């Protein structure tokens, strides 16, 4: 007990000399480059015992407020990663003093000085959950922080065909504050999930040209369909980079597990427009949404003999197939309302046939959609009820939906 007395005396002296104004608090701008969250950015966390969650801004300008004396936790997950000072380790508690000043381990620090040695490391791993869709592998992507896994994406994958049937993530109502123009990482990660396959090589334009020529039995046809930097099979994000607020979360979307081959004009066309519309909708209505994105069917292309052939990135093993459809479901768990969307991953069709529509189009009811759904090059697209889509696409997860989210 006697040993504690000098410590208390020092603390009281420090408090008197450095009083905390409870009305002042701290204000942090999380805007990329111009704000207080500098590179390499730490994860910004709230802690409730052992549970850690991402701390999102309070408004669409990216402002995060902490009351005086309140704590925010900063984490730099990854081997040999740490926050500013190696002796601090890879997670610290920062206590708000005032303005941009925080107490970290008894030392006052400007928030902008609190950076990681390197970018927070994200992982993809199999979960301990039962098989998804009865026989496939549930996988999650996220960050290991002090024994807690902070998930960004969960997905269901076929290990034989390397197809991710669907992904799921939680879109925050504060998505309007996402870090605009945050740079993409240098490459996508394959991890140990693509045994014997060089996925980077398969996505190269020259490789695609050679593969398509073999599928169509015609180099001329392949050259007519593929145009460098214009029309090719892109790494189609299922969960988009900008579907998350912070740069570290953006980087966690760059796993091949989170992609499927997607024609570029569709990727940058109506599918991109749908993603933008969903983000604006969630931000304007202040809704925390569960978002599911998946693929369905097999995209085909007419060969030299006029016969439809399935399109793959890897013809030898018949894996990495180009899906015919992309689908997305947005769901508000509070109101139990949801809406489904479908896009055709085939910009080469001449006229849309009946089989293009998996469900009744209700796009006219969704006033916040901003796209060109009848444009073939940009990807024929439409909206429908979740229940009707699930009848056509059984991998759509069962949800308790009582009405359309519009």
C-alpha cells in the first residue's frame, strides 16, 4: 500500500498541472491525406472488455469525436508491426486530453503522430462454422487484434472450382465518410487458396487472349471480343473497396477470394453504378445494412462453329469460370426489409432473351437507383424481391424479409 502512495501523489500533481477540460473533448478528421489519420493508418477501435469493434466517424465529413478523458484504441496488427514506438507494441489506448492531443502511456501525443510501422495486416482463414450451402467452405477476411478477429468479409467458397458463391459484409450507416481516393494496394492476394494456379497470370490480358482463342477455336474471334484496357475479364470485386470507410478495410478487399471474373464494361458500368447507389442510400437513410453479393450461372460465348462455349480463365482444370450473373441483396435487419439486384455479366449478347431475367423487375419502385439498366454493354440489370431471386438462385441466404427496402 505504501508503494502506491508516491504513484497517487505523482498522478494528482500531473492532473493539477495538466487539467482535462471535460467540455473540450477531441475532434479527429479521418479524411484521407488532409485529415489527422496519417499513413500507415492504425485501426481505430472501441473496446468493451475483450470485444473490439471499428470506431466510425460521426458525420459524412469524416469527423470523429471523443469526450475528454475518453479512450480510443489504436491497433497495428501484423508481424513486427507496432504503433510509433516499438516498446508500445501493436495496440495502445489513447486518452483524449483536448483538441488533437491524447495521452499514450503517460506521454502527450498529437493524434497525427500515431501511425503504424506498416499497414495493418489482414488475413483470410477458414472458420470453425459448419459448411455453408451444406458442403462448401466458410471463410472470413479481417484483422487479428489482441486475440480478437475483426472481420471485414465472410464468404462461401467451392474448393473444387475456386468459386466464391457469395460474400457478406456489414455496411455502416456512416459509409458517406469513406476515405475517398485511398490508393489500391499493388496486388491481389491469393494466399494458400489456389493450389497449383497462378491467378495473377490467368488475369493477364495476353493470357486471357490465348485462353479465349482456345475456347472459341479462333484467334480472330478472341481478338474481336477482347480489347486491351477496354474489354476483358477484370478482377470483379464482390465487396467493393469503397464499401468500407477506412483505408485498412479497403485493402482487405483485395483477396482473389473476394472476386470473380467480370467483364470490364459491366464492372465499370451498371455494377459500379449499383454499388454507388447502395452506398448513397445507406448514408442518406442512416441505415446499417447487411449486404450479400454473389454469382450465378455460367457465361458462354459463341465459338467459330456458332456453338455456345463456357468461358473460363483456366481451361485445363475448368476452374475460375466467368459467371453469367452477379447478384446483390441489401437487408436492413431492424425493419426486416430487403431488396435484390441482378446484373448480366455478358456485354456480347445481341438482344436480351427471357432467360436474362431471373425474377420480376421492380426497378421502377427503387427511386434511388442511378444506372442505365437496359444498356447491354454496361450490363443488363434489374431489381427484384429477395424471395423471388432466391427461388431462381438457391445460394441466396434465407432471410426474414417482410417487404421491399426502398
